[in-house]
């Protein structure tokens, strides 16, 4: 075989090593020094003094290091198959070479070994029940994994083996107990993947010894109940009580609806021999993989609170299903976020429970790749594959994964190949679609049985110990079951402690009160000056010079505040009070419409400068562009607010129209999280909205969908008209002692509208107004028009032109919760009014109309008023807006005309 048949990069690598060897032998790694020392150099030797055969064997070694997983014994149901990538023929070797000795074997600790011995050693290392895919990583990372696999792996101590057996026993007995007591009831058993439990125990124990203080887990339903009980320490009585019937809260809450047992989260303090560690399971819906982003956001919030060491002290762990990891796009999103400034968590440990079937779909129909984990290779993430029947390999893998994460600060994937004992749920028949697989599973021993047999065979533990452990576990479950039948436990109410200390659950009455959002005027002016300033060695973009001057004037009270300045003053005021501010989105630093400029970039060097970043050393400002994602990034920010209710956390859409890319987060978390799980959030969504002739995908943030989701005071939905309003709305998020999401239909044209301005006194001394009354002479008014957002200014302009003083224009700034009390008071003040009009730009079946109609009818009726009600806006449509700017102008004019004519 000639050198031309060998990978060029490997040849160059060996040449480089050989040159280093000749210059300074002691500088080389021991295995390479040993190799070159032992070589006999002759004229027929070429690269690095190696013959073609030696080079071929080197290539073979490299192949096993990178592709040994292809022949590894990873599948508990099916034996491994030979792969041509590891065949002798591929490297120009034959069976005749098997008895020849090769010095290159010293690289793997087999100096002067035969090719047969080298291959056997490589198979033992890379083709057993654990293997690795890391050849696409950096050279340093590749070397790290080679060392991990090729060094003598430490055997588990007897105590560690007992711990692993105990975890398997608890996992198996709970499943069998529930299976016989609640026949056919859905629980999404962990059976077939029981190694998950000892893996998690080992992870936390190892982590505690490495100064990890907290783990955050995101997990779907498969095995979740078992994890909650046997890993997190949730009492079995809660699980049995839930199976027996609905459990009640200790203190009943009217708007608490609860959720199924395999969606619930949990927080506990895990005690290990290495120390204690806090573990948190994020709540999740049935929408697979959605929880990934939420759990990562929760972890990042906690890391930020811990400061510089946070990434090392807080570790996120995401447990995936095989079909979901391969098929759900949210997985790609969180993988792409992993190394970004705004959304990194210092590395996530991903664990795929690959049970080789997705509900009823065969593995080969759930993806187009060999492994479910192959989706992670787009970011060159290392993957450790394990056979789920070998618990010790699984424990070794998770130990390796944690150390890799702590060393490199990067994601790592554990691919646990296993099986699912029953169907998708326990009432399902899997043999309808996988008859052959389930014939094998019927007679397949459990992971506990396999491990128990191994332990007795090696005389680590005797059979009596194993049997007693199992019997005691079953007896314990029976006792808890009997006690629960007599008296069911009560669910615990959410405790406002930790970061949530001092906060409470909101009541109906809270939304009739005005929050105190005032701020010292002199301090606000100083903040305004800082917003408009820059260091002497910083060169702003020439077009920003005038803006910065205007902002200094706004801060001094010489010019009125525009929208961008109103936002920044809200951020600055909160920062100065010690509250951190976080804003992410696709273009949020300057703003999609170039209104914000929270940060600037030196025109000569490109260096970033954020005027508010150093305002208060006790509070952090992060305004950062995100990956091009709505779903993953919004989910992440929601998770952040769950852990940190004391920071202002905002997500901004490029255009509000794109928010429906995150509809799952809106439906399952933002709207329903408090009702299902008592999980509260203060997340702010800034969604550019308004009809300006930009077409059906650049006009509507789908206000109607948020209003459809609005109930039980679960969120606030606003369409604001002044900078003072956005200022006070943002401050209100942190100035009340409860938390609710805020959805803002933020403006586009109003960002620079000459009338959409406020004074600095409006900000410092004002307050948020749910409704803004008109200043027209009330004695002349016979028609009251309620309107939200930028349409107000178009109607105002027409009224000024027409001089029709009989029409009052009232701004409904907060659409939900509907401010019925304020609306009634305003309507009563127009004693001669005969007609109430709701005006909107959106089609009749969209926007706010179908929500506010019933609110207005109820309010008018309760107030005893006699008013006719009319709708003015676009007729019902299937598409939000026309694609023609000309048609848009005609439609907009008709709306305005129909009100004033």
C-alpha cells in the first residue's frame, strides 16, 4: 500500500511528531516517544521513519478511535455487526498481517504487539458496551477522550456497586408494584432503561465532589414518575394518592387546575457521600422537548446569580427520547444556543433514552441517520454511546460526561441504547407494530436481574443480600400503599421562598390598584445623560451623533421623550434600584426599526459599548441578539423568569407576526403554567404590531390569540400609545409584589411619531394608565370611540381636521385584564353619549373585538347605561392583512371615514 492511500492529515501529523521527536524527544507524549524510540529506521521507511504497513496500522488505530462505535455491543436486543469501515481491506492489510508485530501498538499501550493483539485490544476499548463519537471535535478534546478510553478504567467499589444495585432495585420494584396495583393505568414506565437511575445518582454524587451546587433537569414523560420518586425523593404516597383519585391542595386555590403526574416538577436537596446538591426538575407539557429551553433558562438564571463561578456550580441535564431528539426542531435550537453569549450555560449534559421506537414508529422511520444522537453532530458535540443493560458502563459514561463538561464548558451527549418494556403507555399493545422486537423483550431479563447475576458471579454481593433488598423494597411500597388508602396526602402550595421570598400570588383586587412606579426626577435625568453619552475614546457611527445629542436633551428635559428613550430610562431606573435587566431577540440591541440602540459599536474598531452596563455594579444589563429562533429563545427566557423573579426579563420579536413560531411556549407555559403548576413568571414579550401596509406577515402579532388565552388574570395584554406608558408598564413588572407575564403589542410607526412623546416628568412622577380618557369637552360628546395602539393617532388627526368635537377618543391601553371599573367611570362621564364604538385596524375575527365586545356589554349593563354598540374595522378575513400598500390605504381610510361620517 502506497502512502497515497493514507489520509494526508494523518501523515502530516506523524511527520510533525517525528520532527518534534528528533528535536526534543522528552517533549512528546510518552506513547509517541516510546513508539519512535522503538522504531528501526531503514531506507524503505518513509514518513516518521514508518513503513507503509506501520502507517496502515496507525490508520486502523485511528479508525477504531473514531469509528469503533460502529461495531460496539451497544444494543441490548441485537448483537453487533461487522462494519467495513473497520475492515483490514480498507487499510491495505490482510489476514496474513495478523501475526506480524507492529511498533505502532505502543500508542495504545501494546508495544511490539501483533496486529491480532492490537485489534483485540482496540475492540475491548471501543467495541464493548461503551463507545464514543468524538473525532470531529478539536484535537485537544479528541485526545481527552482517547486518554479516557485507553487508560485503565477504574472499577466500581463494592459500595458503588451496592448503590447501583439499590437504585435499580428501587426503580424496578416501583414499576412492578404500580403495574400490579393499577393495571393498565398510564405511567410511562422506565422499564428497559432502568440504568437511568444509577446514572443520575452517580452524576449528582460525582458533581457534589466537584463543587457542583445545583443540577437542573428537563425531561419528558418516559420514566419521569420513577425519577421523581426514586431520584428526587418525592413521596410514593403522592403518586399512589394521584392514582387513587385527585389530590387536594393544603390551602385550596380557586384558579389551580393541576396536571397529570408525569408532567410535574420537583425541587429537593440531594444528600450524597460527597456533599449535598440541590436538584430541580422543570415542569413540562406533553409537547416533547419543549422543556429543554425552559430548563436551560432556569439554569442560566441561577448561574448568573452565582456570578463568575456559576457555570461550574450549576449544571443543566436534559433527558430526551430518541424519536424526539431526532425529530423535534427545538433540539437544534438549544444546541445552537449552547455557545452564544446570551444563552450559553457552560455546557449541557444531554441524555437520550433510545428505546428504539417512537410511540408506534420504528427507529428507521424516525430519522435518516444511524443514531438518534446524530442531530448533535452539527455542532461537533461528542457522543458517548452505552448499552443500557450494562449499568457499570452507564455509570462510567455519566462520570466521563460530567468531567468533560466541567473541563471544556461544552455540551456532551449520552446515548443510552435500551428498550421499552411496554407500549407507549401501559395500556398500549406494541406488538401491533413491532411484533419481532416485542418477542425479544418478552423474555429479556431486567437490568437489575442482569446486574445481580454479574455481582454474584464475581462474588461482590451474595444472592441473599440481593433478595432481601428486593423484598424490603416491595414491603415498603405495600405499607405506603395501605397508608395512602386510609388517608391521602394533600398537595403542597407553592412556597414563596428563596428568590421568590417577599412575593405572593395575585388576587382579583390587585388589578384594580395602581402600582407605584414613580422615580426620583434628578436621578432619572442623570440616567438620561448617561444614555446619551459615550467615552472619549469611542467613535459612534456618524448617524448616531444627532440621536445621542437628542437623548441628552431628553434626559435634561429640553426635548420630549421618544419611545426608545422611554424604554432605556425604564431599564436604567430599574438597574439603579438594583434590578438586573435582560433583553434578547433577533435584532434587539439596535431594534428591528433602529429605535433602541441600547448598545453601540465603535465606527473604527467595532468594539461594543452599552451606556447602561456599568450603571450599578450590583445589577447586570444584558441586551443581546439571539439565534434566529422564536420557540427556543422565548422558552429559555420564560425559564429564566421562573428562577429569577427580581430581574426584568424581556423577549422581543423581530416582527410580532413571528411570535407564533413559539406558540407551544405561549399555550403550555406562559398562559397555563400558573394554573397547572403554580408556576409564575414575569416575562415581557415585545411584539411589533400595527397595520402599515407591509403585508400579511408584517402587520399582526395576533393579538386575538393572546386574548383567547387570557383568563383567571393569568397575563397582561397591552397595546400602548406613549413612551411614558411603556416606561411605567415595564417598571410595574417589578414594583408589584406578584408576577404576571406582560404581552406588549409594541409599535412601529409610533417609534418616531411626533405626537407619541412624553415629558420626563410624565415618567418620573406619573403612573401606568390602563385607560387614557380624552380631553375633549364632554358636554358635546354623543359618540365614544374606544381604540388601542397607533390607530388612535390616525383618528386623532382626522378629528383635528374635521373638527368634530362630538366624538371622544378613549385609549384602551390594557386590554386584559379588562379595566372594567375605569371604563365604566369614563363612560359615565359622557352623560350625553348615545353610541359606543370599538375601532380597530385588524379584521373583525382578529384583534381585540371578539374579546372586548362581551367585556363592554357586561360593563355597560352593570353601569346601567343605555348605549348602542358598534364595530368599526376590517371585515372578517382569513389572512391578517392585504399584501397591497394601495389596498391597505383604501381600507385604512374607510375605517377612519366610517367613524367620522
